[in-house]
C-alpha cells in the first residue's frame, strides 16, 4: 500500500483541519471591508500575532497594543476576549482523511502555530485531536513555522525520518520550509486535492471515485489564496 515508504503524516491545524481566520470575528465588528482589511494589515497584523504563537500572553499583548492605538482599543481587545469566534469549525472532509489514515495504520501528528491556551481549549472541543499520536505546538515550544527548528523538534521527538513523513500546510512558506528540512511537503488547497496528493504518495487516500472527489471539491475548505496568514 505504501510503496513510497511513507509511514507518517503531519497536519497543520488552522487552515487545514480547522477553519481559522481572524476575519470570521472581525467581519462581525467592522462592516466596511476596506476598514477591515486596514485593521488587520496595520493594527492586528500577522507579525504582531506571531508573538502569541511564540508564547506571549494574548491578553497582555492586546492591552499593550490597545494603549498604542486607543481609537481601536475595543477591537484589539476582542482578539483576546472573543478569539474562538475566529474558528467556525472543523473541515470535516480533512478530518475524514485523518481518520482514514489512522485506520490504515499510518502514524499521524499535528504541527501547528498556535497559542498554548487555545490549543488546550481546541483539543478539548474537537475530538479529532484524539487521533494524533503527538502534537508539536509553537506556543508550547517557543518556536514557530517556518523556523526549521520546530520541524526538527517533531522529527527528533517522534523518531521520524523526514523522507518517510508527509507534511501538510496551507501556507506556502511553511511548505517550503518543511521541504528544506527533507519532509515530503504538500500545500493544502482542498480536501479533494489532498486525497489525490496522498494517493500519489502511496497512502490510503486513493479510493475516492471521480464523483466523490468532485463532491469534496465542491465542499472543500478555503483556498489559501486571500486568507489572512500568520
């Protein structure tokens, strides 16, 4: 079944298994798309949020930023107070892929840029986390993708050979970094495409019929293009 020698698959969480996007929250708070884009491009930026993924306290970070931009204080504090509204739920088609891989005996892991407290909350909320043999989370490790060090933590901790492990992420720079470390790196665009890509690696994801793949394509998660990327 796995002639390529792949024994493990590593999933990103936000953007792959969970539909996470700050816009899900801020569309409720800012009704003008231009103002919304400006707020996320200039105030609550990906660069600012990276500190949370590296372990910074979210509430304190928001208070500091609010003091610098008092005219946006309420919007900034919403990041800390209503952060779970950035997640609309799981991408069920990708969860199905994860479950099928596990059922076939493939070792499955998570490697995600995520705050430690949000990881704990989401792990208790979404049952698919139980399928992972292990998780490497940036907020716990103090290092985040695309830094090669977080991939090295994964490989060392779980005894993985890079060329025998597939890594899936929706952000191109993270996919590139994984490939540089030696992992078989796949960029996630849809569940249907992921079925096909894993099948090409000899994994048990090639049983979908053409009709089934088309259905998954119609209902797949967000395309990476245009998505706010940390």
